[in-house]
């Protein structure tokens, strides 16, 4: 009965997310400074980067001026620039900073070739950050990709560590040698409705040293990740502290990822619903590597539902080791090089048992089973 109630609650939540307008989604995270405030030079309580000397002409180095606004105010507006705001080192946010632009026109471009990144914030174990918001900002770097390698090592686009109850919302991020957007060791954070392209990895939640709970990865569009995965949730090796519990991974898309389209690893009781993974990985002369549309690993008790995986180099969906008691239903796979779905112990790493299969549409044929893996109810063929 508890299991049924859990699935019912998740279905209602997912439906609400799919139907909610952007403003309501953002309210899941933190109270918001409106983009309209970015256009108002004298909005009470808001400090514009223009007021601290930023030019936005693409020539002047605006790093000091923008950082001065961040250091002076918790509510920083980034109006649309005449060209773009040039920075030469990362911008460092404080706890509670709301850093808000107007969208494409609020363009910050880093010319740095050091691995320091674009926008960052980091708490400590004793003094965690909270309530950060980066919204409606375009953030670009110099990195381009060829054969899985970046042209420069300029770090991550937006990188937040040891922070809670924070959000990255409706930003566009490209040209970075690490993650486009990432949180490490945070609780109840949200990465919502962003566009990410030409980064090593798209959007990420990562647990390194502590258990993390209730983070949300919703509605992000990732294209052409140059080295790793499109959307990525990972706990640290599944040993000791450092797991990603109850992560919501809903309505994200990945197209043209060099690695996996989506990866949910060491994230028990997660909800992976309505995501799309296309054209992940590569098929070479020696065949595809482990580059599937969607991989679930070390995440028991999770729900994998209503996802679409097409044209990937490996399987469409893989349920790997330590994923017992997961539910897989309503998914669609088509045109994946190795097949529709694989349930496996990942080469003997650990059993995956009692996976519940509801109706799915496997257009390449029935799922494969390898190693110590089992179903409570096995899908006998395509449901359509």
C-alpha cells in the first residue's frame, strides 16, 4: 500500500510539473527577483551591475564591476548588454545572492583559459550556503570540442558547492570544459529549464562526501556534450556517505551527447520520468561503448517511467547493478544500436533483482537480461 501511495504521489507531482508555467516551477526553489528588476536601474533593494561600472560593450573587462555588485548586494540585476559583459576570472556568489538577468541579452562571456570557471559559489561543512539564485543569464566560455576533448580547460560554467535551497533557472550556458551547470553536496536544490550546449557534461547533481536529498533536475535541454553525459545524477561510489536520495529527474532532454544521454547513479528512490535521450555515444569500427540513452545504476527503489530513448549507440535504457525493486513502465525505445533495454548486474558488480516491468514500447524487441538480474513481472514483447 505504501508503494502504491508513493507512485500515485509521484504521478501527481510529475503531472503538476509538466503543466506548471515557468514562474511556478521557479517558485519550487527560492523567492525570486523578477527579470523586470534587471531592467530597472533604481529598483529598491536591487543593485544593477551598471551602477558599479560594468559596460557590457564586449571590450572593457567587467569582472571587477560585476563582482563589486555581488559583494555589495544580495539582489543583483544584470541588464541586457550592448554586446556582452566580458569577464576574465570567475564571479563568486555569496550566500543568498540573487543574480538575475533578462535572458539572451544578459550575456556574460569569459575569455579565461584557466580552469577556474564562470560563476561559482562554495560553502564549507561548518558554514553552508543557502538561497542562491542564478536566473535568466547567458554564460559563455571559449571551449569547443573535437573527438571528446575541449579546446581549452576553462572549468565549469556554473558550479555551486555545499549549498542548499538554491536554484539555477532559465539560463543558457555553453563553451565550458567541465559541467555546464552543477551542484555538489547540496540539499533541495533545483536546476530548472536551462539550455546547455558544448560543455563536457550538461547538468549535474553530485554527492561527494555527504548524503544529499530531494534535489530536482527539471526541464533542461542539453545538446552536444563534448566528453561525458547530458543529464547526470551521481552519488559517490555507493559506499558510505555520499548518496543522492530521492532525486527528481523530470522532462529533461539530451541530444548528441558524447557519453550517456542520462545517468542516474547511486541515487536510491529517485523519480526518472518523461526524459528524452537521443543520439548518445558513437558507433565505431569496434562497436559502441557503454554509451546508452539512459543508465540507472546503484539506485534501488527508483521509478523509470515515460522516458524516450532513440538512436543511441548502446541500449535505449539500462537498469544496472544494485537497482532492485525499481519500476520500469511507459517507456519508449526505438533505433538504439544494441537494443531496447538491458537489465544487468553490470558484469557481476552486484545483483539487480525484482525489477517491476509494466507496459513499455520496445520497438527493437524484448529487453535483455544479463547476470544476476530478475523481474517480478517480465515484459514479454512490445506493448504496441
